[in-house]
């Protein structure tokens, strides 16, 4: 599962750094996605800015929608689709543990996230395990993955 899609890596990085409990701040972080350019003067500074810079000209809604789709697909491919599906569908959210995340995301993605967020591997996995189910649930209120236009509401 090497070479994660930039939108998925950015989504996971934002969740790990900001934490779902600070989701109101995610809108501010995502608002600049459409304005990312190769010019360092126009990019956000720090590890999160570098993480987001990989998205190029993608819209915030497209990045969220694509990132969620990539993430759910990864969980399905790794045999943990029932967990991801529980977050998208109505009903109780299944929990996820560090070993499930490691198996699903793979070493390359986890290494990239730790480098770009500045979090240790253990802290990154712990934060994602705590925030990911509720975050995906919140971003899929209709029981399905949002379209890019629908996902835009989470970025503004």
C-alpha cells in the first residue's frame, strides 16, 4: 500500500495534528487547499503546510471527498472494511486500534505522516485511533461518502 494518495495523507495528517475535537480549526486549514502553489511565499509554513502542499490545485472539497474514498478503500482492501463502513453508515462506530491502522495504512504512509506532522509513530496512531471513526462519521452524515461539492461544507 505504498504511495498513498496525497489527499488521503493530508486528511489523515490534519486529523492527527488538529484532532477531531478541534474540527472547527480544520475548516481554516482546509480553506487554503485551493490556493496552494509552488511558490513557497503562498504556502502555509511548517509541517502541515508542507503536507498540504502536495495537493497542488485540488479544491478542499475534492481533497476531502477523495481522501475519504481512498481511506475507506484502504480499510476494505486490508480486511477492515466493516470498521470503515460502520463509520460511514448510521449506527454505532466500530473502534480501530493501532495494529489495524498499521496494517491498513502501511509503513510508507505512517512514516510519511510522522515526518510531516512531527508526531511520533505511537502518538500518530493513537490520535488517529481516537479521532478517525468520529471524523469519518461526521463527514458522512448521509450514510455515504460525500461528493466534492458536499464535502466543501467541511472546508468552509
